[in-house]
C-alpha cells in the first residue's frame, strides 16, 4: 500500500525568508503523481503544485518549487519569499495510475509565517 | 465557475440520528470521492465513485454509505452516526484518470465540520 509521511508537524518561518517542507512516500509503482495542497484557516483545499513521476525536471509555480528525488522517494516543497498569506496547513499527496484518482495524503505540516 | 459544493458546512447532531451531507459538482467529472480529515492522520478516503451507479469502498468506509444516481451528485449518508465520526469531511471530484495531465487535478468542496454528540 502507498503511504505518505510528513515528518514535520509544525514549522515557522520569518516573512520574506525561505522554508522547506519535507515529504517522503512509499510505493512500488513507476507511474504516479505527487501534489502539495495548501489548507488555510478557511479549510479550503488549494492545489499548490503537481509533479509527474516520469518528469525529471522539478515543478515550479511562482514562489513554490519542489525537489523531487524519485530514487529516494522524496518530494519536498520549497517556499521562497514567504508571505503572511502562506500560513496554512500543507499536505503532501500521492496518486498512482494503478489506483485511479485516489489521493493518499500525509498527516500535514502546519506552517506559520511570522512578521 | 467550476466548483464542488458541499452542504451543510457545519453540522451538530446526536448519536443515531441519520444524516446526509450533499455534494454536487458542475464539471461533468466521472470520479467523485469522500474524505475525512482528522488531526495527525491527514485526509483518508471513505468511498469513491468512478461513474454513475459505480461506487466502492475507500480506506475507512465503516459507518458510511454513498450513492451515485446522477453524475453531478454524490451524497454521503451516515445511517447511525457515532461520536467517532466527528470529523471534517471533504468531497472531491476529478476527470477519469487518463493520459492528459489536467486529469490528475482534484477539485475539493468547502468541507463539512460534523460533530456527533
């Protein structure tokens, strides 16, 4: 079974600085997708970034980028120039071709951006 | 606007009183699912549906029922709620997984905070 592990329950960062959230996963699949979702206090689930396992190039979306290490089964999220609005719970999630559209989530990391 | 709509957003009920949480999507997605979110556990899949009249259990289906009579609607039914079903619930929809990258994106409802006393 696929599992996703986020080892940092809480993190904090100063405004304008850079922070990295960790995620590891376990799978025997070769074709899969990885995601980072943001959940602000409003509880809305917002897709931050997506990575396809077959792509070697790391995905980037503005201030958000990932470090995807397929062999190590690691998928970390880097947030540059942190803003107060980045304060949220962040979930790492996995989706494999074998299990269709099912998302497997990590436990989440609470990120607090301080002014 | 593409969206998934859940109702209600908040619900307090008593043990054993049947309830239904509704979910509707306007994107003509084939795949719909329900998740529950609990502290320290992330989101876990309860039930899913690949298309109309096709439903199956997820990882934590006990105590829940679903139906998919129409493509747009996927209600979650708790026949006899218990306090251990107190949780935050999310409905999500996405196109059937295919070769197009866009098909991997799941759209989530606003969440339903359920308390069973």
